[in-house]
C-alpha cells in the first residue's frame, strides 16, 4: 500500500500564530507580521519557490514598517521552533515496518525543508519526497499530486493521501486516491487501517475481474465478495505473480491452485454449500442417463432377438422404437435440468469443478466427489 503524508500539521506541529509569537515575543508585533506575511499571497510564493526570503522580507517591511532584516531573520530561522509530532512519527515507523511504501508531499520553502530534513530523521522512512518549492507548484494544484504519482510510478487507487487541510484532499481524490483529513494520530491510524482493508479488497476484486476475463473465474468473484484482508493479501500476491509471468501456463496453474488453497483453508464458513442438493440431482441425472442408454439399446436388442421369429408382427419393432424415442424426449430435458446449479439454475457441466462456474457456490465435496 502507498501512503502519502503531508508535513505541517501531520508530521510536525504547525500552529503559525504560536510560532510567530514565540519568535517575536511581542503579541502585537507577532500578530502584525503574521497578518502581513502568513495570510498574504507572498507566503504561497515562498512555498512555490518563486520568492526569496529577502524579497518577502522587503515586501513585509513596506506593508508594516518593520525592518526587513528582522523579517528575514524570522523567515530563515523559524524552522528551529518546529517540533515533530511524536505519535505520528511512531505511526509511520510502524507502517514502514509493515511493508507499506511511504511518501511525503508538502508545501514548504526550500531552506525550511533543508533544516527539517537535516535535523529530523523520520524523513528516512519515505520512499519519495515531493516539495512544492522544488517543483514550483503548491497544493492544491493537481499537477503537484500528479507529479508525485508519475515520478514514483504509483497507482492512485492503491494509495492513501493524508492532509490536515480539507482543501488539499480534493485533487488527491480526483486522481482516485482515498483521502484522510488528519485530526489526530490515533484517528489517522484508525482510518488508515480501515482504508487499507478496503483498498486491498478492491484491488483483489479488480484483479479477479481481470483474470476472470481469461479464465472464467466469475464464480469465485461472486462467492467471495466479503473475504478478509489476510486472504485478500495472499490472493493478490498469487495474482501478481501470475500477471508478472506474462501468463505462463505453468505459473498460472500454480497461482490458481495457491488461491484456491487459501480459500479452502481460510474461508470455509463463507462458502454456500449446495453439495448435498447437487448430489441428489446428480444421482437422478445418472438414472436418467441409464434410462436414455436403455432407450437407445433396447429396440436394437429386441429386433435382433425377434429377427428369426415368423409370427411376430412387423410393426412391433417400429412401435417399440417410437416408444423409446418418446421416453428419450422426456428424459433428455429432465437430465439437463438436473445438471443445473441448485442456486443460480445455470448449467454446471464441468464435472471436474467443485464450484459452480457462474455463482461460485460449492457443488461438490473435494474429499468425496460425486
């Protein structure tokens, strides 16, 4: 699973007004510069990397009368006041240990990112990092999200995006990513685990649908709509092995057997068992088959037996033959109907299969075939 994290407000504490106040000390001065800088379009230009610290400081100085050198000093040093969110850092460590691929997508100016990257070791957990000032794009510009997806060759449908700003979730969702609005680390962890299960389940269904087009696995799709995450993960591994092999016949068979083995051992309770009903139908169908065989053979046996008898009516063989044909016309549709699945009523003539090829219910007990 791919998981993309925002930086400020998610991985590090980000309360701008507190940072301004902590640096400038004077509440009135801190609020004055906060309004002239952070709430101004210049802050986005800093994040975009199209405005230097000194240029921004000069503009703020013109708007507030505060010395440009003071503002520049703040811009170059406020990163020292940023603290990591330890609960979230622990979360990404656990996610990394579980094998998930982690990425970072953040609006941040280059010198602040350089400081954080140097002093916070959690960046080592990320497989890829995309920074707005490096790309000359800022969130919520969809191009920034698309750039990360393309650069690291990830599937949006198998990726979770996390941000503390609602307006930043939309572009990710438009790409097909499930998104989480970060409120706290425990809340985020709970939603991540829920989405991981949902995304894996959907990925497995997509893979099943893909394979079904080539191998008639529709029945397995229908029968396992609510499988658990563990079995889904095992299935996806087997299916990925199959697809990466270029549909080598031997590996396809191995993957199919692996999948069926996992289903057999882990999801017995999810299978709808029609084996008893089908056994009764199958035995009736066999009796119909015996009757059909008798109808075919009996007229010829009778004709051979009576061939040399002079006192036998010439129309007897014809009468017996017509009677046999009538019985056959009665037995054939009956036998056909008895070979239908008890659940979906569709034909299930592939006698080597344990499940209906159409709806997926069990028709045979593999330990004791009919």
